């Protein structure tokens, strides 16, 4: 490729709304063009990088025994209604054709692929089977941002496996985990495999693949002593204990006047006790499709509610809950709940909500202080074992410094970008969609399924967030061209002839090479090389008269001098 005919519209300045370096460089270097909110056109450079990522993904998926297919961008709404996900998936974009038929713009393809299996797989003899695609997706993100990291339209590799048993699924789960490890290692990424929440996809056994990056939207919890790693949404800890003196205890809790005491800090100072012995209430709105209800979560005073855990706890009670939101003062007042004094004792007199949930670390909690559901009053000496039918779930957000549940080591935070996610779906989709197969004894049962997602276009940004430097893009294995031959002076016939001949020779050897034959200043050509991030640049300049050439490795901007006499052999050895 000659740079003079290559479409790479570079910019000197970054657009004002671009914040992350990946977003800035992809726009400035002419990789992408924004055409709408969260919607981007992929220009030639981005297309080359994405094709290289796709090639690596394809090679490893095929190596793992998966079969590539392509499913339609549109999925009939009826399939989503069959699976039970139509009312719950908040990012659906709908399409209605001229005949009035309703379709979903594919955000993910569990329903579609389950229908394929239902149609064609009739016997256990046809299992296991893994089907995958690399396809465009659309999710109606409310707040698309950060370029390709949170776009509405994106390219994804999604795979789905079908099995006759959980044992078979577990084997494929490991196979896909190992496949993803190979993919991300080939891309040269520093990543972690973490335990995760299954989210809108559902299922169990969820694992995320996180590229470590300071800009990451996800908080990763890791142990300083062992290999434990988890997304904060699913992280667990060793239950906390406290050696400090407990508040006055009695078998019969009693009420204390606590004037103007509303916060945990104020309550701790008032009774001179550790927040460990305080039971606080966090009130949220449980959101349904057409209504809201109150949800009250109880935990120890020093703890924070993790919203994803809270939502999962609500959905375990009522699957039609679609989200949670903060409760404002007006909402609390509508339920006649005294802000700062809410507690579980006699709470049913104020609300009939089904959603009163206790953190599991409170189970059989002793010598607790909690709100008395009356302004300016709290109960002391509460023993939770005295109360029946309390609903316990893991609710708390793990904090830095907490103890690892696996080994007791210290937990710490880091930031990551989710680039892959694998699930054990089991029969979440096959059962409601009646996707069954026949066993050897002639009986019928639903497929056991797995799901394996990988963000192809998201990886473009993730690579840059981890590898890019202050000059521009660094790509490693997926650089758009292996080498950029830069002609320093287009008026120098000797330089032009030498560079052109070398360019032709490298092409004939199958090397990805671009010849910068533009009538631009040498400084501009170097700046574009650094910004775009070709793997190497070979400078054909005035020292050619001395048989000297300079090779620059983009990663680290390492410069090495070579003889022009045997430069082809030298480059072939490097490239």
C-alpha cells in the first residue's frame, strides 16, 4: 500500500468529547469516524486491525472445535417472548417491518441459536456442539461513552454450546476459558480472569476476562496472597469480626432516645461503639416495567450496599424486577419511613413490601443497635436469632483491606476493561423455548447450554488503553502494517528509487508494508508513524549515500542503524 493513496484522515486536535486516550487516538489517527451517539464508522486502519483480531479469534475458536455461523441481525420478537427475556432486557432496540411484524435488533443471540438447535439437533448423538459467530450487535445504551468501549453498535464474537449433561458443559467451559487465554496472550494483553455476575444473560459459573487499565469501568478485587480475583459485583470476603466491646445487651431489646442522630457516624459516637454493632438500612426503589416498590436492605454499619448483588436478591424474590434506583426523601415519606431511624422491628406495620433483605453476615447477629422506626429513637440489644423468617443474601460491596474468603489474605482493588465473558447457561433458554433432544433411553430433556462472548471492536480500544504511549497508538501483533518505509525527501531520486524497490521486494515476500511516498515534511511523516502506530518505520534519508538506514520500533521508539546493502535480509529476520 502506498500512503499517497491510503485513506487515513489524521487530525491534529482531539474532539472535545473524547476523554480516554484510546478514543482520542482512534479519532486523531483516522481509525474511526463518529456518525451518531455511540455509533462509529470503521475506516481502513480500524478495519485492518479488527480483521487481524478476528483472524486470531477465528483461529483459536476453530482450534477449539467450534463451528462458525452467521445469524441474522434481526431476531423475531416472539423468540424473546418465549425465553422470557423480552420484558427484562433494558437495552433492546425494536424494529417493525411493513407488515407489522416485530423484530429485535440483535444485542445477543441466545434465542436465535437456541431455535437453531431446537430445529436441527434431535439426538444426544449430535452433542456436544459449539456454534459461534463474529457479528455486528446493537444495544440501546442510555449513556454511550468512551468511544468503542461503550458503543451502541459494536462487533462481538459470541459462541453457544449445547450438551447432554452438566459434566459435558463443564468440560467445554474449561475449553473456552483456555481458548480465551490463548487469544489474549496472542494479543499481548495483561489480563485477569475474574468471578463475575451473569447480568442480563443469566445462568451461572460466570467468568470475566479483564484487561488491566486505569480507565477501566470495572473494579477488580484481587488477593495479595492467593490467585483469587473477582469483579466487585460478585466479590466475596471473609466475614468481618470485631474485638471491641459490644453495646449493652439484653434478651429483650429496649428503646433509647437518640435526638438528632441520623447517620451511622453520629450513632457510633452517641453510643460509643464500633459501627460493626450498628445495623443500618439502605432503601431503594425496586423498579418493574410499569411500577415501583420499596426495597429495604439491612447490613452492618461500616458496610456499603453493592447494587448488582441487591438487584439479584430482589430478582430471586420476584423475577419481574428489572432494576433498582436510589430512594429520595419524598419516596421515603410516602411510606412514612423515618429517615435515619429505619429498623426491622415492627417494620411490617409501616410497609407490606416483600423486599426486606438482610446481609448474610448479619445472620444470627447479636447485640445490635438499629432504628426504632420512630424519629429520634433506636433499639439497643437486638438479637436477630430471636426473629423468624428473615431473608439473608450477600449484599455488601467488598472493600480494599477486607480479608480474602479463600486464604485470609488482604483484598485490593484494580481497574479493568471487560473484553470477554463466559457463562454456564444450563437450561435457562432451552427449557422455556422447549428446545429438547432425545436421550439414549428415548426420553426427552432440554439442552444444557453455555455462552461465550468476546468484544472484538472493544478490544481495539482495550489494546490502546494498555499499550498506547504519549505519542500515539501501539498495537503489537495487530498493527495495521508491519513496516512503514518513510522517504525523507521525495525530491531525492536515489531515496525514492531505493525505497520503492525495497517496498516491492517486501510485498513479494508477503510482508505487510506501507510506503510513505507523500509530498509531506519529514517531521509530519514521523508524527503520523507515531500516531498511527505501525510496528516499525524504516527511514530512507540522506544517510543512504553512506549505505545507512535507521529502523524505529514503535513500541518504545527504539532506534537501530542498519546497512542498506543487506537491508532486505535484515528486515525479513526481524519481521
